[in-house]
């Protein structure tokens, strides 16, 4: 297990990702039509029996946070702590410039990390979610 995975496991066990895990099922249900199309396109390639893998690929492919409000709040707090650690002068212009610079340099990596953590969170709650998603997809076909 990598140190990144170990850090995630420790944080998950502390409850740091409870909100993210809780948002997984609503995320899939909000995007059920897109999920259906993705499953229809992907299942022939990876096999319908690999539904869990298809769902993980959907999370990755969508590149959408489970809960955008939670993601933005977390990102804002992360940016603020990064800017403070850099010792940026406490003026509106200096902080604005530092935030803008952080976004240009780090926003994409931060989002990729968040999406990967969503996949890890999904892995922790998949037994509860998969049956409900399979049912929702069957109902969509009716």
C-alpha cells in the first residue's frame, strides 16, 4: 500500500471522508441518464459483470465532484491554508494574486486528487450503492 493510500485509509477511518461517501449515491442518481449511456457504451468493452469497474470509470470520466458545494468549500479552505503558509501579505490585492496563481498552478491536480479520492470512497460504500444503482438503471429501461 502506497503512503498516499495509507493516508487516505487513516483519514477515511477517522471519518474525514464521510460526507464524500454519503454523496456518492446521490451523485449517481443525479446523473442516472448519463450513467446509463456510459454503461451501455462501456459494458461491451469490459463486460457487464464488471459493473463496479464501470462505475469507477464513470466517476473518472465524468470528472465531476460528487457534491460541488463540498468540493468548492474544501478547495477554498485548501487554497486559504496554502496562501497563508506562503506568508502572503495580508492585503486584498496580494491575496487575490496568490489565489489566482494557486488556481493556475494547482487547481487541475487538486481536482484530479479529489476525483481519485471519490473512487476510493466509492470503493468503501459500493456494497450499499451498487444494488440501488442496478435497480435505478433497470427502472430507467422501463
